[in-house]
C-alpha cells in the first residue's frame, strides 16, 4: 500500500518512480525532503508551499531503493517524525523541562522542537504537572495528550494542532461501515467494501495497578477499578471475572498515577472491537481522516450500540457503534499527483514519473493492524533518569512548632528523653522542585546554652573565674560542655525523625540537610546544613517502680527499717537505676495514704547500693503505743516518686515502770490518766478556744472564741449564756432574757423590779385549745387581745385600731364583726350591735349628742321592768284593750295612733266637751295595760309605751 | 411448448436442461445453473430488467423453485452471478446469457428460517413509548419458535391470505420458523415497476409507476392527488387515501412527482424505496419502507437545508392528537381511521389531518390505517400501530441448520 496513515503514529508512504525518470529528478530527491500527494493534477511551481497543507498527504522522505528493473522506490514516514521517530530519535528534550500546573495549550509549545511550530492548540481547561528529560517531543506530547484525554497531529506544513478530539477530528460521524451495505444519502456515507471484524476479550481488564516512577526515580502507584456494570463476565463458579493488569510506567509522577491507571483501564474495559474494511473507494480521505469517528454496524456480530440511533443510507434504522478510525492505507492511483519539496524549498513534480497503483483502500477502526505497529511508536514514554545531576538541594527548613518530646525508660532502667524533629521538603537552590531527593542527614549534640534563665543559686557554686573559663557570658553565665555531633540518616520521603537516648532536661541543638540521588557518573549533591535548632529534652517524669515493703524490727520507742531495694513485683536490688532515696511513712492504720504528715524519715538508696547489693537500713523513733504501719516510697534523682509499697505493721516497745524512777512532764498530750485524784491550781482542757476550766473559783466553759458561756461560781452565783450573740438565752442574777437571731431582746424578766417584757404573742393555750386568751396575736400588727370560747366560730377581741378602741365579737377567720360591739374614738362612743348587714347602737358624740341607730321594740319577753312596749295590733268595734304582757313595776306612758282599715269609719268621734277632734282616746290604763276607744270600725293601732317610773 | 422456468426469489429465469450439482469437501452442496433470457419471451426492456435483477442477486438468501427439477427445490444462497449481454443490432434481438452458483442451505425438512431481529427495543422517541416488537413470518409458516414462551399474535387478512403477526417478541430472541420454498413468498413485500416485481437493487425505476405492497398495505405514487396513495386491504378490497408530503418553509409545498426512484433494499421481509426530488434549494430525499405483515408504511425525509417537512392527508380530515400520532376523529366510510405519527416531536395539523416538523434536516414518520376504526381490535388500533412503529425491529433472514 502506498500511503498508510496512523493515528498518533508515523505511518508510512512509498512511491515507485519509473525507470525513465530523469537522473536530475532523482538527484534532486534529498533525504528529509517532503513529498505531497494530491487528488488531481496540480502544478507545484504555482502552488508552492501551499501544497504542504492542502495536499491529501504530506510525508518525509527517508529511504530509497533502486530496483533491478530500473525503477526506484522512495519511501518515508509521516510528518510526526519531526517530533521523534519510531526509535525515539529526534529533537530529544535534553534539558529537564518541568511543567508545574501548566495549562495544556501553553505546555505543549514548550516541548516543541524547532522543526515543528505551534499550530492551533486549543485550551482544553486542563493543567499538567510533570517533567520531561531525555525523551522525544512526540513521546512527551503524546504522554500529555493521553493523560489529559486530548489528541494531537502534525500538519503537512509542520505545525502542531492539539486539543480535544472534537477540536481536531469529526466526532459526529458522517461515515458508516457495515457488512454488505453501502450507499450515500444527504448526511452520511456507507463505505463499500469487504468488511471483517475482530472482537476479543484478550485484553479485557477489570483493574489496573500502575507502578510508576518519575524522572527522578521516585515510585508511585495508581489504580483504577472497572465499573461493576461493565464487568458482565463470570468465572466457572459465578464469580465476576477478575483480570488485573499490571502496568509499569516510567516518567509518571505520583500526581498523574491514578489518571494514567484509569486511562489504561479505559482501554480494556470491554471487548476489543476492531474492523478492517477493504474498500474499492480510493478517495476515502475525502470523507474521513485518521482520527475521525465513524459508525460501525454489524448486528450479527454484535457490533452495535443501542445508545446510538442512526438512519442508515440504505434505508434502515440502525444502532451502530461509534469507533475511531485509527489507520488508513490507500493506493496512489493515476488520478493523483505527487510532488517533492527539497531542503531548499524547491519543488519537483513527480507526477509524470511515478507508477500509479491499483488496489483497495484499507481502513482500520478501533485498533491497530499489527503490520503497522512499528509505525505507531506511540507507546507510553520510557524516559531514562537524568545522567547529570546539576541540582543542589536548598536549605531544609525546620518546623519547630511541630517538635514533639517525651521520656522513656531505657533498657538499663535509666530515664531517657526523645525528640521528634519535623521539617519541610526543600526545593533546589535554583528554585526548581526537588524531584531527585535521596535522603536527609541530621546531626545533633548537647548544647552549651541552657534554654532557661540561670539563677543565682546555680551560679553560687562557681567563682567568676570558673564561669569565665567555662565560656560564660553576661547573658549566659553558665554554659555546658558542648557535645559531639551525632548523625542520623532519614529517607527522603520522610519529613519527621525521632532522636533517642537524650538526657532529660538537657539543651540540644540539631541541624539538617538534604542529599539528592547520585550515580556512578554523577555524584549526589548535598545541600547546606540548616541553622541549628535548639530544644530542651523533656524532663524526667517517669516515677520509679513501686518498691517492695520494707522489713521492720521493733525496739524501745523506735523501729528499724531495712529495705533490699527490690520491686513490689519481686526481686531484690532491682529498683530503678536513677533511684535517689526511700521515703519511710508511718500511720496507725494500714490503708493510710502517705503524705507529708505521715513521713517518718528518708533512707538513702542509690544505684551504687543497688549495684553493690547493699540494703538500706535506718532507725526511726516511734512514740505511739499502738501498732504502726509503715510504707516506703522510692524517689529518683529527678524527684519522681513511686507508688507506696504495701504496709507493714509493727509496734514500738513501751518503757515500763521499772525503767522510770521519776517523771516530770510539762504536758500530757495523749493517753488516759487513771489517777484517783489530781491536784492542780487550774484544770482546763485548753489554753484558749473552746475549753472547760475548773479552778478554785468554780467551773467555766468557753466556746471556740473564748466567750464564757457558763460560769458556775463557787460563791453560788452563776450565769448561763447559750451564745455570745444572736438568738440566745441568758440567765444570771439580773433575770431571764431571750434574744432573737438579730440580737434584739425579746423577753426580759427583770429581777430588780419584777418587770416582765415580752415581745411576741402571749397565748394561754394551744391554737387547738377552744378556750384561750391570746395577747398580741400578730406582733407586727395591731395591739390586740383575743378571747376565745368553747369552739365558736367567733371570738371577742379588744384592739387598739388607729388610736380607737374596739371591743367586739368577730369571726375567727375574717375578723368581721358579728355581735356586740363597743367602739371608742376620740369623738364618739358607740355601744351596740353590728354584723355584716345590720347595725344598731347608741352613740355619744363629743357634741353631747346622743344618737340611736336601729328600731324600737319591746323586749322579747316583757317584764315589769321593761322600759318600752311597742306594738301594732288590729282593732275593731269601738275599743281595744292593749296588754303589756307583764305587770309593770311603774306606770307606762303610752302613745297611741290609730288608722281606720277596711270596714272602719273615718268619722272622728267627738267626745268630751267642746269641739275636739280626736280619732281615739285611752279610755283606761293600769300596770298591765290600757284601753283604746275609738269610733266604731276596724282599724290598725300603733302603740309606743315607755315606762316612766 | 412452454419454456420451463424456475423461480429464484422474486426472479423467474429460464430453467435449462442441465444443473451442475456437486458437494464440496466441507459437505456443502453447490448448484451451478446457466441459461439465457431472450426475445421473444421477453421484450428488450424485459431483458434489461431481468439483467438488472439478476446481477443484484449475489449473496442473497433465496427460495428456488423449479418447474421441472422440483427435487432441487429448496433454500439457497447465491454465491456467484455472471452474465453476457448479446445485442444483435440489425435483428434488434437481445439475449442475456447468465450463469449462477448456488449454495444449498436446505429444505423445509432440514433447516429453519431464522429471523435475526436487530434494532433497539424502542427507537429513540420523545413520547416515552416503550414500543412493541412485532415479527411477521411468511404466510404458511409453522413451528414458530421465539424463546421460552410463545408470543401473542394477531392474524391480519391480506391479499395473499391470512398473515400472522407475533407481538411483543422478546428483545434478545431471534425467532426460527419453518416453511416450504413454495410458500416462502406469500405475504412478502414486493416492489413492482410497471407491473413487474423487481428483485434487484439500485436499479432503474420509473418514479411515477411503482407499487410497493405487502398484501396489507399498498403504496403508489400519486402526483396529481398529492404525493402518494396509501391503500389498505380491508375486507377483500383495497381502500385508499391520498397523502401529501410537503417541504419548505413559507409555506411548505408539495413534493409532487419525484425525479428519481430506486430500490435500496429489496428483501421479502422488507423493501425500501428511495426517491429524489430536485428542488430550488438542492434535493429532497424520501425513503419509503414497507415490512412484511406491517399495517404501516414508514417514511424518512432528508432535506439539504433545514426546513419544514409535513405529511398530511390530501383531503382535509379532522384528526385528534395523541402522544406520537394523530388519528382521524371519526371512522371513514369503510369504518377505518387513518393515522400518521412520528417518533420525534411534531406539530399536529388537526384540521387537515397531518403532522409536521419545522427547522429540521430529517423527518421520520409513518402512515397507517386502523382497520376497524374506533372499534379496532387489539393490535390494530392507532395506538397499537404507533407502538409497533416505535418497536419495529430490522429483520435479516438466514437459513440455519436445525
């Protein structure tokens, strides 16, 4: 086949020149010149360099073969060779080109050699980070495009176009390839030819593990898993088929590893469908170019995709698969022209000399034919590591804020400190990213300078000369001896390291530097040491192990403690190496908690005694006569105290009488005195505070403030005070007094004059008692005396109400008047009766008026001494006898009025002499009653009779 | 004496005395035939027509029926066709001498017909239709197999006899059935050009004198009355209605008579006719497709530039609009209802009885007749016809060994 173009590959071309080709023409064909193939005849002398871009194909001349029959074959590859050939040769990128978050459309021009100029490079909105060195531009560009999901091509005029596939190629297919179908409608063309399809799952992959190493040799891994819905295959036991593909790539940074893994997986998640069509239609490139997508449909071979629906040119609705045209091979027939452009830009027309070809056009869709694999050359890049190390690591910055420190127990039993140092990965000194780091080196030593201020107490043990000899300064008078550097190596991918075996509380300094990767031909470069970072090792905070209980032996008022410096869990002489002493504590009960109050003494116990197996022994005075329990606590040189040992009980031996001939003591502080008598001027329980005192004057009791509460004098007088203040009772020769909480004297019974003053309510019985007198029932209210009887709901009260005296019967609950009432004010005096509805009284005013309220009535039962008789009776006839109902002791003075009623007469009765108009007359009177005479008829008689005698 | 003939698919050729028979090493049975088509049995036009059809037979699956050598009847695949055209100028005689090679697939006793159905379960549509996948084997078939269950079916009376249409055929099933070679052509789709049934493709056709029929539906061009006449077989007779296809915006005009016509697919189970109309803005392409057992004819219009395409009844008839189609609001004089629909969104012309789409380069539609009108049985209603259009699979027939 004359011309083969391959997606992202070099392709190839071959033209055979007839034997009668002039030698001058043959001689003008210089290698790396360009050949162009056009449909139809063109004149290169006119068209010139425009043919490079407008031609159907432009290639680079690389080979010549003179055949035995005199014909000459010239051949070459496509324009992509200017980015790098199939062997990776070309304008190899020798200088490390680092792209950091570089936009796609600006990244690619940086990788182009002089032989290819930027064409149309689209901004696809993706940024790339990576570095390239010692790879061809084609490898680098192809790598970026694959990673970014983009495409590229080199045009015939030596320009590079790149962008998304839709930018470069036809992604809405216009061509259909189907078995035994051909045709053309207004939209699409179905190619005529012999179709063969290949489908296999040989490359089917469910997972990709990508092992990548970048240009500096750092390794990264990436992985990608197939979507579950895409894996429709099962193994013999019904499990989803598992096909993990291991992919190794160099030149892939960790940031791109996952994307590269997904990219690789996407290639293999389904069947591998490829299609070869041998078509008799030569001018296929007029309809479709390599890279364009086309519809492929072969339902009987299951090459279909129901997601697509296309009306095919042969009048059928089809569901084709959308595949990319990867290769086209076509013959140069006699309708085409071939031109050659030499290195100087001169054009030679070869149309008259080339041998036209016949045959079919072959297209490959969805895969690459194996015969052209070498022409592809587009496999993943394999950039070798750089051979020259020109980068120098910059100073490593510490992150002191993240330093961590702690202490731990070393194997020897000593407490040691450790510090975790933290730093950041540096760039190179040329500000480039450090991609070839190998390891870090850290060195550290004890520092001369204490981190905390020096005290005078610390300086007191030195002379000024000694301080000066030690390098002391005004700011740091005490300086420690400087330690030797200790070195530590840390892998480059670590940014933390722990330094062990440090002395607690000691100041240290540390420095770090980065070292990159070297080789036999290029030694590693080490960066400068960083400035020292100073830190103080953590103080010892680890307490010693809990010691075993001590052995205790008793002696006279003392005990001997002996400890074999062993641990509570067993063994002897195995306490911590930094042991300083043992604290001995004692108390009267075994479960006591050691404290400063229980400490008895200390026993020296050092690592030397442990090492020499010398027990710690000491004797302590003990005065207690009851069993004493002892515990020991181990204390290390940093002052850390262990937990106390278990208690051991022992009692010191007493001093018996035989050992005492005469005892003089200033005080007895404990125990029981069992003597039958005591002779003393003063016996008291304490010198001050709450106490009792007995002496010749009597017994006195004092409270905690030394207030004399009880005083029983031997003379017979006494005073009792329940409290010095507040609510209290006092009894003494003055009388009896009670005080409320605020100290006010509420009750005072004076012995001097018998006066009794009482504040509050005085009640003759309980509130439940029916009959009682309550004086001042409401102390804060009116002065009042209530008299209660035998359970009535009322009582009698006497009250001074605003200066007015009231004595009345009133209800218990509401104090509303309900009966007799005497009411004195400054202007009047009332005697009468009142309840909530009625009131009757006689009132004497200060105006000498006498007022009455109520109505007159006879007594309920008339007696001879009733003062008044009032009544209304009916009369009839001419007279009526009115009887008082009793024989009065004196004559009554009756007043009578009469009123005729129904049946009566209104005519006055004229009686006596003269003319007197009277309606009635008392016609008779006695001590028991009187007679009223009146005109005949019915009448009402009103009577009012008062006893006058 | 009548010249013996044999029928290869649609094509009737002269049966010669000799039929070279043989079996290849792989067991395949090949049959080589030769003969000639000549005057006066054929006219000069007839010979040219025979030649075109003959040369289109390559790679076809065909029933071959001999009038003499009936023992050779069976299903064959055409593996080679070749011919010589002899024109005797002075005598004005034409002879087309042919030879062909056949690969015998078998007979109804030894093989099945497998209908390989392809296409989506429901073609892409704007009406949320799930489609109904139908399949109609030839009249007289038996032993129908379509998976684990037998699909429901309806029987449609056609000009060739009753044809069974299976409904809701399972999506992944390729039905197999049996039939004799003699009956295989019953109910087939046929395209007649000047009253001759054509077997070829990409052949010369008179754009104004063709008939496309499957025995249920018949379509003929009808320039004076519109664009096409759609007829349906109803109660033993054809009932017809003229339809117009209009293209253009401001306003759309009837395509009228087409300039060119050819056959782009010609199988017993499906025929597609392609017509080209030259217009001021380029060309309009109309594909007319008819399938075996189908009550509808499918239309596909392509235009050069974006414009309005409309399919409407020539005689204004009120229609009602439903999702995907319109249907006449009342039964016609024969008790049927005409319907037209499309898979994609359209604008209904409720007054004239049609649908249109503006601003389009392509327009798919179908025309049908709901036999029984408002009382159509299940499978024959306008709604059923729409679902059958949406779910219509493409069928490719193969002879497969049992």
